[in-house]
């Protein structure tokens, strides 16, 4: 899996803490030995679909759940620079694990260059924070929201992501499920 600039991740960490008060955000990178072990793992290898050239997100999340063991106090969001798909979806920009505790966002399709366009770091970052807050929202028990501007609105396409804000709408904010 490709490596992201640490400064971007640190910014992401502080932007996330702004949306989730009372939660401590730690940004960490898989160390090399963990990464090597993961790459040798049979379940990890079989999560990649060679024909589609995409990772099967549910299987990755299963594996991460088993390996990284999130718990009541610790939730994990994986930020992966790989393209992924899921059940009934040609691609996913992110997905939360069905049993809770963790989720992932997948970066290639939020980059303009994926569509043959000029790279736009600012737009990339905006999309990344929205996707991150959205999946963390699911991890913390939020469902999809009908408000088009709410970060918990389901993005059927990138234009939905670009339209919505990175924050919870006032209705979602009142609900505050777990935190
Ligand atoms: Zn969602
Ligand atoms: Zn909402």
C-alpha cells in the first residue's frame, strides 16, 4: 500500500478531532514489520481481485478487525491508497465494518488524476476529510442522513461528496450516539 505524506495525516487528525469533541485522535502508520506480516497473510492477499484490479473491502475489514482488535475505547479508521469495491458496489470511497469498531477510506477515486484531470491537493484533502468523518460517523453509530449538506449524507458519487460539508447537521449533532 502506498504511503501518504505525514503532514496531511496530521492535519486530518486535527480536523477529525474538531468534528468529534471528547475524542482523542491518534495518527499512526503501520510499521514495516507489521506491513510485511500483513503482505504475507493469505487472507490479505486473497482480498485483492486481480481481474478487477481492486481490493474487496469487506474482506479487508474482516482481516483488520481480527488483527487490530478495536474495542469500546479504541476505534480505528484505516486510510488506504488503494481502490476497493464492496457487495453490490463497483467501488467504495469508504466503508465501515458491519460489526463496528473500524472502517476504511480508499483514496484513489477522490483524486482528480484518477479521472485524467489535473491534481488538486486542496480538493483531495476536502474529500478525504469528508470521507473520514463520514466513516467515523458510522463507526460511532450514526446512520445516513437525508440532509444533502450533512457529512452523514450518503455519497452516491463524488459530486455528492463535493456538495456536502465535513460537519454533522444540527439534527445529527443532537443525536450524538456514543460519544
Ligand atoms: Zn455511509
Ligand atoms: Zn445529518
